[in-house]
C-alpha cells in the first residue's frame, strides 16, 4: 500500500520558528568579536580571553555533536531542539546579568554553547521531514540565511550599541531575544507533519548508530567532510578575528563590523540564490565547486585590500561563494548518506565544521610580528581553490530506492 503524501503550508511556520532560534544563537556566538578591544578593557582580560568566548561554542560542540544528533532523532525536534533553544535563551540572559564578571560570562557562554548542537544538527531534519525534495536545499538555505543574519546583527549592531550601552546591557538584550525565540519555538514546532511531504521522506531511516556506521563508509561523504573542515575553518577564522585582521592596515572597529556584515550579506544572497538553482537543477556538485572556487580569490583580496571599497567588495564576494556552499552541502550530505538519519549526517557535518576551530588557533599563532594575518589567509585561499577542484570529482546523489536498507533500520 502506497503511503499518502502531502505538503503542508504549516511547514513555513515550523521553518520560521527554527530560523528564529538559529538566528539568536548566532548573535550570542559572535557578538564580542567586533568589539574585542572594548570587551578586553570592560572584562579586564586579553584579546585571547575575548576570542575564547567565540571559540567556546566550537570547542563545546565537538563532544556534544553525536549525543545531540541521537536525541534529535530519538526525542524529536520539539523536545531536543526546543530544550536547546530554551537553554540558549536562559544562558544569554545570565550572560547579560553577569555584568563585568568575566568568569560568570564565560560560564554562561558554555551554557549557550551546550545548546548550539541541538539547533545546528537539526537543519536537514527539518528540511526532510517537512519539505519535498525539490525544496530541501532552499529550506536549508533559509536556515543558513537566518544564521547569517544573526551573525550579521552581532557583527554590525554590537559596535553601534556599544556607543550608548554597556556590553552587559547589550548581552542582556540579545539573551532576552533568544529566550523569546526559544519559547515561541516550543509552542509552535511539531516533530513532523501528519503525512510525509513525498515518498522519499516516507522511507525508513537507520537507527542512529547503524546510520553513523553507514555514513562513515560512504567515501564521497568523507571527502565532503574534508571540504567542510576547510570551508568552515575559513569562515570561523575570519569571523572570530575580523577586528584583528583589519587592525594592522589601519581599519577601525566600525570597518570590521561593516566588513563582517557584508560577508554575511553576501552569504545570505548566495545561500538563497545558489541553493534555489541547485534545487531547480536537482544538482549539487557544480554549485559546491563554484562556492569553493569563487571564494578563493575573494579571500586573498580581502587579505591584501588597502582601501575600504576593495575590502568591502571582497567580503561581499567571499560571503556569496563560501557561505552558499553550506546549505547545498548539508543537503548533499543528507542525500549521499541515505538512509542514515538526517540529524546524524547533519551532526557529523557540523561536528567537522566546529572542529575547524584549529584554524582559528593556527591563524593566531601564524600572525607576523606586525600582527598581519596574510600568511594564514593566503594558505587558506589555496586550500579553498584545491577544495573546488576536489568537489568537481564528487558524484551526484541519487534518490534512495524505497527498498534501500542498512542494518538496524527501524
């Protein structure tokens, strides 16, 4: 008997609520980066101490990624991701109430970091459960857009607010927004529609551990994880050290905030436009290769730009190509590893992306005596170019036959 399928309009409500909590967690992640100097003075710690507030999100993510994916698959979006969304809000409010006590702020940041994998690892779970195949990369692209808008708010708005508010007050505002978004998420989100959106979504999925074993034996997926490691390393490194990258060339913190915002604006445009083309053409690989190949020269230009106009143009182009690869790649991972649960493949991708925190450390260690990040940015540009070539050799995913199974399927 054929399973009844139907696409529900309520999918957009679920997606909107999910976008909101992803937006606010990104604000909490990046909001100290564009005001590193002011934050150092406010909390009485060095630049590395402020950088640690962003790096904590990546470090904490690593041991929690697989458990979060397991809980998303077993307990559902509303309970697993909803708990994460509420924790992020509570931790964000606590960070604001901590005043200038750095130790308390760091502890609250760890709380928000614990919440993050319960949101990041559910991207493709939402898309597969609620959207037909022809809209899934677009759905993930919209979640990516929300993440970028959140990071853009943290980058561009924080320096502006810092002119009239204390950093603690700014964090309290951000934390309250995260808490409201978390409450709304729990109220409106459902784990899945009454009937699946298409026949592919109706297929049985592997149990988490069986799916994990299956995924790590899919060679194209492992190659893609290597690409994620490089791409996310570039994005996290540039985002974390944005102010320090520009300082040796005489740019201000306002310039840093604007550059970060344009990097993310370019990402918004790329995530929406290229993901839509990927869905329309039902192809993933050409767009992944284009993302990496197009980002390489833009990153090098950003590293050497001497004028504001060139710098901002490079940031816009870098964001357009680099960030657009993420939603397309996330959907590629879900499709190439089927019937592995989407939360598991999504979690592995995000895990590798967060492990790229090593790039953040290496960028700091390889600064020149004058504080320039040019050596590391040039090396990363070459890695992006190589990534584009490697991506072209990956196979396109094909729809999984309804009879496909792996050991442990439920």
